[in-house]
């Protein structure tokens, strides 16, 4: 968390405020993120104009004149568009002052997020940077299909939920959406991925993109920390079928939702709708 819908929501929210804007000042208030922001970061970025913004998996790429910024929100990060008069919050670690007078602030209480300056174009970064070059297919891409998942799964024996959360198979399907998609497809999250048949993978591939699109349409899912660029929460949490609903009745059959740890993450499922 944040997962693909929250990152895509962030991208769509900040894009109109950033593209074409010059970065007039960079203020680093706390450089100690997942990878520390180096002292020369402000000088490297200041004065450049922001070009196109894009997303790859859970990463944001901001094209600049002499390279790009690579941003990952970590577990608790968010980007927020503000003005100079907006009071600072604790954990506002980085601020870009724009030519428009607005500010872009990177907020991250747990500091697992990432802001990197790369002397590469976004296109070069996608094929050469170690955080990006090994990522799997996007769930909205034409290449994403049940056949794709089924073929990759045959070399693995991990639970299907773990397989879905592996960015080498499909990107952006984190803990929340893996639980939700498996419920929609009627598949138990602990089943070994190489034991699912082609038809079950077809069901999974059919439900994942609409699920993610529905979350994006509602501004993502706010369980605890995520907020959009305007400081508002995402509202998809109100429509979750199983995630976070242990002990509550299934919205389809009324059976109590159960919780099961898989890969050190909480997994939620309906034992009636998702038999072993």
C-alpha cells in the first residue's frame, strides 16, 4: 500500500499541475528515505522543466530536461499539490517549488518511499534501471492474459496469492487487490499457483483489470495512510468484498470472511465462495 490504483490516481492528480512547469527551488527537509537523497540532489533538479509524467508498475517517472525523477510511494507515501501558504505537516520530507507558485510535497511517515534523480530519459530508465528493467507485464496491457499467467505459473509452486503479488508475473497487484481478485474469480488464495488450470487463470485475467479500473475511478483505496494529491482519501475501501473484513459476512453468500497469513501478509477469503 499504495498499490497500482493509488499510484495511478496520484499520477492523474498531479499531472495537470506539473507538466510544463519549471522547478524553481528544491527543499529537502529529511533526506533519509529508503535510499537517502544525496546532498547534490537539489542542484541536479533545480531549474529544470518537467515534461511528461508516466507510471510503470508502482513507480512514477517525471521526465525532466536532463534526465528524470523516479518516485515510489513506499508503504505510507503520498504526493500532494499545495501552495506556499499551506502549513507543513510532519513527514513532509521533500518539496519542489514550481514556476506556477504551487508546491509538490512528498509525504512519507515511515520513510520507505523513494525519490531518485536519474541522468536517463524515462525510456532509457525502463530498459536499464535495476528497479524497472525486470518488471512484469502491466495488467492493462494487451499482453496480459490468462495464457500469460498460466504459462509463468507452471515453473512456480508458491500460493496463487503470492504469485499474483510477484511483480515479475504481473505488476501492481498488491495485497489488497490480490485478495479481491481471487475472491471475484472464486479461487482460494493458498492454492499452489501451478495447480490452477487454464480456465481459472482466464477468470483471474478477466477480473483483475476491471477491479483496478474501478478502484482508480474511486480515487484508490484508503485503508490508513493514502491520500490523493488534494489531501482527500480514496473511496474504494467502501466496496471491498473481503479485504479487511475478517469475521464479517460475505457480501455474496453470508459466510463469515476468514483471514489467513500467506507470505507474511494477511489474506482474506470466503471459504464458501473460494473452496480449497
